[in-house]
């Protein structure tokens, strides 16, 4: 027993001693990255393969005996190079091919030698991941996808790319598998190739010299290995053919006033022997100005309405700010030469229309017109943008009628009153159009003939796609507020405010109650006097379809016959009916689409860029002539003084002849007829005294004319597009009236304009001298009063202007009048007894209302010794009958109120002829 115990103790001690000898596991890195070049067997690892053991330098236990590679797909083995240092090496079992397998991942472990030569008690390290990439060898050359290529080129042109060749490489790496360069191996060739394989010609080729070229091309990969086989490229030269329009001029001169001019009288389409089945040609003339109809550069919206024959009575809701029309003063305006201002709304501006300016009597028929430019609304949820709104001023927030944009839809709201009906009625009319948000100017007309509401956009009719009904509004005593650019919210809020602001541009916003316009008038309002035209429509051909847009800036023609299309395009002309068009180039673009039989598009016809050059028109010079000085008693101003009764307005153009060496000022003056658009009579000095002085014009003077007038204490403005003769006729009827003694001198200035101030007249000034006292004269007969006198002074004679001097001596006239009056008192009774009543023998005498020139040998005066005291009453007491008698005097003579006046008139007429010789008396 004792021996057994000793043996067991010895055995235990031996185990403890062995455990103490191999205490630690080998240690290696946790991961390795390696690379092996294909067709080699050694893997370069990073970090190097080294196993360490803390048991060193104990033999066996501190030494590394091997590495184990785990992974059946890994064709690698690890060998120990030095067991003491633990160095190892990773090797491939056989050849590695990058093209078949580009990388490997596996596990490796190291183990020590254990406790003795038998390797018992060995310990293994932890498992480490190994990633091995296979390095490529440039072993494959580039190969072309095809060995022959074919391309064609038109003679006379150099192309950037005729065709493209392509090669590929089977190597696995980007360096050796990519094609880095192509090269033409043929010598003395007119072609070049870039790195992408695009072949181009370096010079223009000629079909007659050589119609076929054969070149050889090779390829290189990025390792500079050349393709084993070159590619052969065949390039064929085609004879030149130029499909497109021929026989047209790039610049066409247009002389103003020559009417319509053909743009392409010799034009034809060359199809290069292609069989054409269909042609569409578009001729586009650039739109002038800001796109709001080019006539607006010359005339205002109100003037255009009169010229186009639109109904009168429209209200301009966006007038130019002035005087009482000041509600647009806070709005932002765009710069430009248009006759009507353009107002910009950015979502913060709006204007209230005064109650006195609001159109009244909007019944079931009325028209709303405006020019609008609008784009998409910002933000995801678009709010209503109000152009025009009529809502409750206080208490409630009802919208009676409004025009607004919502989500690129135009909506017109019209709520009727309960006084009309008690049932559902159409209330909202919706239109969805591209024009509403295309950021371009368009002309909108809302024509209401309830319950039918029609929208015109640029003269084209659109019916609403949606009409919603609603109950009429309950009648109430709440006042309403008309606004532009937003809607007024007077109720349901703590403080009244604007809401639903508009973002865009507006111009020419008007409302015309009680009448709807025809489509012809609406088209006229947005039309342009400058544009394209087609002459001889009947000769276009039966199979030619054409379209001319309302602005006459676009002509589209379609047809199947090439010759008919050529003939139709030759009839396209340019026309400018303005008398004084703006000079400059109007650009033209002609685009064409062609189809052939069995094909969608057979040839490509290039667009044409051309221009119409409008030459400088002969500019007019507007001249105003007439009396420059007048003298009149203050008492005569109560009946009114015709200021411009001898006025003349003429317009001339100056055309220069060819200059010579002796005279460079040779000109030709020619009188022309054209329209004016306003004439202003301005009071110089102090303004007219309210209630005491005024400029008067009878409304009947405007009948049959396209004219209106505005009056104030500073003068009178007569406006509207009309002829010079009509303006002259109206201005001659303007009267200056004073009901009380005023200053001794009043001065008036007259200026006229054409094309919104583009051409203005000279400034004509008239000075009126007013006499405030006369010497008293004893009257034997209280029915008689001393005749009054008027002194008219013309400017001094200027031969170049055909003026003549004319002066009536005031003192001499007074002496004659007193003598004649005394003689009349004695003879008056005799004439009453001896002369029978003869109303047919009436002599009239006064200065003519219309007197242009005077003979230097004669003298024209006014003598009326029988004017009664009753005829000197103030202007307030003048009756219509007396005014009619004055008009009759100007036409057929004035009938006397009594026999005494008739007989005395004859006598005075005879005596005056004796005294003044050739002097002539006129009524």
C-alpha cells in the first residue's frame, strides 16, 4: 500500500510539472490582409504571419509547430519557417486565377509543440480571419466587338462623330480590363479617333474625289497591351444635299405706310428627293413690348374701346393717380411707355375704390375686362388671389361679386339679391386654363348675360368647366366696398382688413354695366396693328389648312402637297398699319416638320432665323396757330368768351432731299392727316377762382366724336383718339366765363399730343386782357346803351408763318360809338313812324366765330349800338333761347327783337360803310 501511494504521488507531481511547462496558448493577430499575384504561390500578408508563445524559451512548449487553415474553398496552406521565432508563410496550393476568383476569406490558427517531441499537450491560438485578394496580370489583349464597321459622311462638312468603335478586355482588374486608347493605324488619312472610339473627319470630303475610305483601328488597354486584331472601318462619302428652305432673305426692309409686304416671295422647300407625305410650317413673329397687345403702346384702354366701337360708360378701376383718381397712388407700378400703367401686386397691396367711382346698376348684363400676368402661387396650399371684389363694408363679410384666381383656376363669383328670386341660382363660374399661370400677359374679358357667363382670353371663347349654384343674398342696408388686389373683410373680425391678396400684374381693369360686347369688338381690343397676314386666301389651295392666332403673331400651315405648301408660304406677309411705327427689327422664326410615306420623320428641316427691319418713319410736327392776344371788357365775360375761335392745328412731315455740295438744308414739307390723343388747356398763373371763373364746353360739341374732357381749376383736358379736325372743332367751342371782376390778365396755354406723348405740338399761348371800367355816357333813351367793343390783336406779321397784324383803335371806336348813339336817339322816332315792319330785311354784324386770316387792306370790327341793358345780365340768367339765337347768328343771321333794332341796324350798317370804307361787318 505504501508503494502504491508513492507511485500515485509521483505521477501527480509529474502532471503538475508538465502543466507548469506549457502554460500559455500561442498568440497571433486577429485579422490578416493579403495579396497574391495570379500564377504565383506566395501570399504577402499584412501584418506578417508570426505566432508568439509566452512559454518560450521552454523547449517544445515555447515553440510553434504549425498553422491550421480552415475553409474547404481556400486553396492555401500555411507553413512554419522558424519554430523558435514563430514566423510562418501563407502559400497557394496551386495556380490562382483572378478572372475566376478575385478574393478569398478563411480562418487560420497557430499551435505550439506541446510538452515533448511527441507533441502531447499542444495548445492552439485563437482563430484569426484572413482576407486574400488576387492580383491581376495583364494577360489578355483588347478585342473589338466586331471586326468591320461602316459609316457615312456628307461631303463638304466636318462632323464631330461619324461612328464609334468599341473594344473590350477579359482581364479582371480595372487597370487591365479598361480600354484607355484607340489609334488609327492607317497612314495619310483624313480621319481621327478619340479615347472613346469616336471617329471624325478632320477635313471636308468630296464625293467626286473619293467616295469610300478604308481605315484600320487598334485598341490599347490601360496596361498598354495592344489588340491582337485590328478593326476595319469603312466610311462612305455621300453627295451633298441640303434639305431646307431656299430662296429667302435673312433681312426684309419695311417702309412705314406701304401696307402689306410679302416676306418670302421666292421661297421653296428642298427635300433632297425625299417623298413627302405631310408638311407643317410655323411662322412666328416676335411679340412686341410686354405682350399686352402692341396697340397699347400707342393708345390707352379707354381710347381703344372707342376705336373698336365698344359701348360707352365703362369705369376704369386702375387709372393713373391724379386729382380725385388717387386710389392707385399707393400701388406699385411697372416702368414702360404703355399708355395704361401696369400695376404690380406682391400680396401686400390693394386699393379701395371710392363710392362715387363704383359702377352702378350692375344688372344681369355687364362686362369686366383686364390685362393680367400671373404665375403659379407659392407654397403647397394656394390661397385665393382676388383681382376684384365687392363685399360688405361693415358688420358682415358677404362677397356680392368677385373675380379671383385659385390654384391656377379663374373663378368669377356673382351673388344675386333675394329681390330677384328665392331659389338656387348659378353663383360661381370656374375656368381652368394654362394661360392663367404661364407668367405671360393675356387679355381677359368676363361677359355676363346672366345666367350665361362667357370668358374671352386673347379673343378666344372659353365656357366654364364648372358652375356651382347658391342661394341669393338677403337684402340689407349694409354698404358695400369695391376693392382691387384683395377683398375687404369688414365683418366677423375685430378690425376690418384686406384679405385674399393678389400676386401678379394687372392693367386696364374696367367694368362696363348694362351691355355685353360682341366677339368682334373683344378681338379688336386685344388685336395688334402689327403682325403677319396672308394675302389671297382663296388661292392657298384646297388641301392647305392654316391658323392665324388672334394677335397675328403666329401662322401655322399644314398640307400634304409640297408645291401647294411652297405657294402658301409665299403669300405670308408682314403688315404694320400704324402711321408712325417704332423703328427696329422684328425677329422671325420659321420651323418645319416633315413626314415621308411609311416613316414618322424622313428629313430634318433646320429652323430659319430672319428679321423684318422697320425703317424710321417720317415724324410729324404738330403746329398750333391762332390769336395770341385779346382784349375784352370784364362785363362781356359773363356770357363767356370763345378763346380759340380762330384756332388752326396742322401737322407736317419733313423729308430731306439728297444733300448737295451747295445746300445741305434742302427739305420738303408735306401736310399730313393723323389722329391726336389729347389736348390740354392750362391756366398759367393763379388757378381759376371756384364759383367765379370756369372753362365751359357744351356736351353737344362732343357728339359724334371719340372725345371726352375733364375740367378743373387749373385747366381743361380733352382726350381720346380722334382726328385733328375734330379736335380743332371742339377746342374752338371752349369758352372762358367769369361772373365777377377778376384779374386784368388771364393767360392760357394749349398743347396737343399724338401716340401718348411720343409726338407733341408746340406750346400755343393766348393772353386775354380784361378791362374793368368804361367811361359813363348820358343816354337820351334808356333803351339804348353805348355799344361795347372787343379789341383783337394778332401777332406781328411774320412772312414765313403767314401771320398778319390787326389792331382796332379803342379810342377812335369809342368816339364813333358816342356820335352814332346821339344821332340814333333823334332818328329813332322817325323810323318807327315811317318804316313798315320788314323782318325779311335783317342785317347781322359781329366778328366771325371762325376767322383764320385777314386782308391787310380791310378791317373787321364789331359794332352793336342797340344792345340792351337786359342783354348784359350775368351768365346765370342766360337762357337756352338766347344761346340758340347766338348759334343761329353764326349760321343764318340774327333776327332783331323789335323793328327799332332792325331799322337802326340798317342805318348803322350804312353809316359804318361810309366811315370805314372797305371795312366788313359780320354776324
